[in-house]
C-alpha cells in the first residue's frame, strides 16, 4: 500500500524518532489537544498514541509502543486495519519521513492552518442571522481570537537555565569568527559566515553569481574543509570549463581554442596546473535536479557523512516544489534551508536570480526588493549580498572585466555596506 506524504505523517515519524527529542515538545504542545486538522484516521490514531506515551514518559515511542497505545482505541484501530498489520506499514512510512525534522515547525504550522481554516468556516454556526449585529460582531471577534490563539506554537526556554552553557562560552572564550569569504573588505564588514547562516547571493542574469560563489567556496576549502556544490543551472561540461577557467586564470575561449594570450607554453602550464588542482579539490558537485525534500536529505548526508563545511545551491529558484506556484515554492525552499542551517549548524549559501529591471532601471544597482519571486527570502536569510556590474565600463564579453560592487543588503550580525569589485580573467571576482 502506498501513502501520500502529509504533514501529519512527518510529525508521527518525528515523534517516533528518539534522536529528535528537541522537537517532541513542540508537536505535543501544539497538537495533543487539537487533532481536528489531521486529515487521515491513521495519522489521528498514531498521534493520539504517540501523545499518550509521551504524556506519561516524556520519551519517544517506538513502533511497538505506538501499536500498543493505538489498540486502546479499538474502533479506530480496526478501521485502519491494525490486526492485519496494514497499520504497521503506515507507521514504517512515517518513520521514513523523520529526517524532515528540520522543518518540524513548518509541518505543525500546516496542520494548525488547516484547523484555523475549518474553524473560520464554521464561525457562522455560532450565531443566528437574526441576532443583533453587535452580538454577531462580538461572537465573530471572540471566535477569531480563539483561532489566532490556536495558531500560536513553539517552545520557550528560560535563558538562564537552558542556554547557560552557551552564555558561558560567549562570556568566557574568544568566539570563532566563522568561515571567511576570502574578500577582506566583505569579511571586515560581516565578520565572516557563521555556522547557522542562510547566506543569499543575488544577482541579475549573467552578472557572475556562480563565479562569486566559487571564490567563497575556494576560501572555505583552503581554510576549513570540504564544500558541497549543487549546480542546477550549469551542466557538467559548463561547470568544469568554469572551474578550469577559474583556476587557470584563462578565459573559456582560450581553453577551447588553445590560443593563449599569455603564450602557448605558459597557457598549457596554467591549464595543466588547474587540471591537477581541480582533481584534488575537496568539493562534491551534484548536477541532478532535485525537489526540496530530496535536496534536504542530500545535504544532511553531505554534512554528516562527508563532513562538508558549507553548502552552495546554484540556484534557489530551480529547486523543485510540487504543486506550488513560484512565490510559494521559493518560500518553502527558503524555510526548509533555513531550518537545515539550525539543525546541521552548517551554513547554506543559495544563489538567487534577481528580477530583470525595466529599461528605465537597467543600470541601477539591485535592492532586496529585486529578489525574484523572493517569497520569504529576505526574512529567512541572515546575510544577503547583491552583485552588480557597471555596464557602461564593459570590456570584452569573454573577459567580463567590468567594474562593479558587492552590496551587503542584509546582515543580521553586522552593518550593511558596499565593496568595490571587478571580474577578471577566469571569471574571478576581486576587490579593487
């Protein structure tokens, strides 16, 4: 039997996962007394069973525990085919979804939103059309207050007890500044990339987002360790050509034609050195297009099994989200990636397209408002850098040697600012 993935199925899986203890309380407090928004009987029964077990022990039930608790609801248990073990098949399905834990709050919100919509639709049953208007308004306000209160979720922790070790670390020790971008001017302003940063690099088409990201990736590989790069925009050959150009300081045209401006001997020497260096780069590159769930699973593997120190996604609008228009899809992707940065304590650096400006504004620097189909990008991101090149100073298209700048449009832990830059041979951004 196949099951459609629903938010409540993920929450059942998280409740049964003993390694996700930090999530159990939030699910219990939000839904233990309110399962009206759970669509399927299987999920309702499983959550009731999980909550009964958790309410007694504050522990995570395994599949046998859930089955034993579910049997206490005899009618519902028979309805889901419990004795015929179909219910165990459903529980296994939920267990497979537990790695979505980084997005637990989002899944809770989806269930609570379903409850709220149903409650709003039913408000008219709370009064008679013949009642006085002030009475009707009073009833509606009171019921909407209940709906709004029911939408609140989240754990609270007393800062002096739950976070004491973190306070001790901050007060007593020098704090690691984090990963460096490799651009001194930028690092002086932002103070480095922290482990929980969702760091957006935005630019209009053909400005050089990938080149900028590769420069940062090189800095991280040189100082911290491996990186993972999801190249959804470029194919393998394009990306490898870009890497060869980046490492050799040769243009792609020179690499293709073998007509080197620096001379044949030096050109081949640079190309050979770049070839050797790329072969040893601690970089994992993925070209296969993925939906957001697959991407999150892959990133977890990168961090936990490959030890990557930063993850690059090129670019964010190309991550698949089934059944959603672009604005909602980008919102879901940004929230999922933001959740992963907290779960894995690893920065994720997505690239983002900016809207193409109209003719009147085509030479103006971009702003946060230009983030294409941004959804909640500017809200979820802890750091946003927008790239711009001055078209009036253009050189040859292959060299991309145009003056421009990187604008720090948002920095949660530092000031905004601007650093003058240019792109040189090899698609390299350098400070000027």
